[in-house]
C-alpha cells in the first residue's frame, strides 16, 4: 500500500456475515473494492475474514470528504442496502484520523 | 464491545504471519489480549485473520496515553520483540482517532 502524508483517514468496517451468504455477495464485495480504488482520494485497503464469519476491512482515504463521497456513490448505496437486508448480521463502521504509524518488514508487498 | 465517548482511539495492527508459526505464538497472542483488557483505558478489541496469514487486529483505547503505556508494558515489549524476530513477516501499526461511527444490527454480541 502506498504511504500517504498525515493526517489521512481510515474507515474500519467490522462485520459478521450471515451464515448463508448468497445472492451475489462475493461478486459485489469484489466490485466494491474495485470501485473504491477508482474513487478520488482512495489510498488503499486491507481485509481479513476469519472462519467464524467476523471480518475487518480497513480502507484508507486522503480526506473525510472523499469518504463521504464514496459512501454516497450510487452503486455503493445499492451494496449497502443489500448488506443490511441480506448479507450481514451486524456491522460497525468507524471513521478515524490516522495520527501516526510504524512498520516492520516488507509491508510494501501489499496493495 | 462497550461504546465509548468520542473521541477515542483505535490501534490498527495489520500483520502477515510467518508460514511456520511456532514457539509460543498462540499462547502469547491470547495472553496479550487478556493483558490488554486489564490495562487502564482499554475499551475493546476486534480481530480477524484470513487463511493466507494476513490478519487485522483493532484495539480501542480511551487516550493516546493509554496506548503509549500499553506499548511499553514489559510483557508486551517481550511479545513485540518475539513478533519481530519470529512470528511476523511484516506488520503495520496505525494509531488513529475515532471521529464518528455507526452501527447496524446486534453488534453488542461482541466483546
């Protein structure tokens, strides 16, 4: 992932998937990542989901305004609606300002 | 997880585990979670690791001072040293201020 000047912003999306995920979840999840990457102010994204269905996705942005615009993107709004109605038992979104950071090892391997 | 007044702080720990994790990793990882919970200013923790070894752990704290003290806790320092020498190919730590958040569904199930 590219480094970025401070401050920049992180959106922490913690979620629990419904036990039976159907109806286009995976295709939509991939599409949202691809679409996010095209948005102005996007810096990078990291994601992990454990076998119990709990997942954390963190996306990084240059400004709160960029985050707001992505939240209101029409295809993203459709996905959010589907997320509420079908895909997630719960989710929690936190918008954060990254104050400082440090790295060990070859994290530049990541996107 | 308990809610907390804003602002509060998140530490995003993104890591890639070494392919062969031995030498007490799991016991230490569990112990660090238990120890963190006992620290002043601790609010909560969320964690997910995918099959490819990439994991994200986010811990939440009432102040930057609480984060600093936990970073310097002697048993935590030992674990950090072991993490660098043995357990992780890379990791990235970001200290963030949580600005705002919203929730869908029964996220209070979580610790």
